[in-house]
């Protein structure tokens, strides 16, 4: 048998013997002592842990803490802090978007193939003004409330930050919240308060400086 330089013949023989035994299914006997699997069933472990937490009162504390955190989030969702607009600014936004996948109708027919650019304003109309404001800024809150009272059926008020449910209870109207600032990013809003209107197939965005009389 020919082997490569430096490789002991006995080692190669042992390796070949082991391989042939495995391939032929030969019983090589017991190499060492065999023990049963000692790991506890995962579900049993979880149940025991939950029982211990319940008996100690820790589970109830965890549940109350989770409820409190959920309530706090609902009262004040995650928004964005934008500066108060320093000057009046008007600009326009094209809401067109490129669909990443096929858009189908209710019968499964493709109406917009993936990669198609679609303008939502070709199909819908923005029936109300979108008023964005910071609920933690008393000046903006007062301005927004005044605007809503003047045009209650024409404005959809959207907080970018602040206690949305508290204001809803106080004003007794429905308010909306721009979670994580997705809409202000889409409309490129840099300062609040701001109002969005439809202007044909585009959107008009007006940022208002409350320090400048309108």
C-alpha cells in the first residue's frame, strides 16, 4: 500500500478499517458506558417555572407591569419630535409609488404588475385636510383645536407626538397618530404644524410658523 510522505501506514489502515465497518454495518461493540438522556422535557421545565413564578407572586407582578406598559404605549405611541416651523413654507409632493409586487383585483387578475408606477390620486380623492401637529406643544395644540373648531368636517387631525388619547377625551373627537413618523417622512414634513391638501394629482403641503400672523 502506498501512502503519502509522513503518513503512518498503521493510521491509514485503522481509518480504512473503521470506514469499511461503518459501510458494512458491522457491530463494533460498546465503546463506553451508555446513559439515558437526562435532559428534562422543555414543556415540563416551562410549566415548573411558571408555577414557581405564580406561587411567589412574581407572575402577577409581570402581568401588571405588561398591562401598565401597554396602556402607556396606547396613551402615548411612539412618534417623532419635529421642530416648530420657523417660517411659512409651501411645497408639493408627488404621491406616486412603484409597486414591489403584482397588484390583483378580487378575481385574481393582475391590474398593476410589479414595477409599475401608480399614483393613488388617480383612484381616490383626499376628502379632508390632513393637519399634523405636536401634542406636547401647547401653542400647536391650541392652534390645531382652533382650526378643527372652524372646519370640523374638513380636517383630519394627526399627532406626530404626544398624548393622543388624553386629547381625544378632552376634545371628544377622533384624532389620529402618525406612528414612527411614517407619514411625515412620506410627505417630507420638516416642521409642524403642517397641513396637507390635494392639488390635482399631487399634494400641497403647507408648514405654518405660528409666530407669523396669518
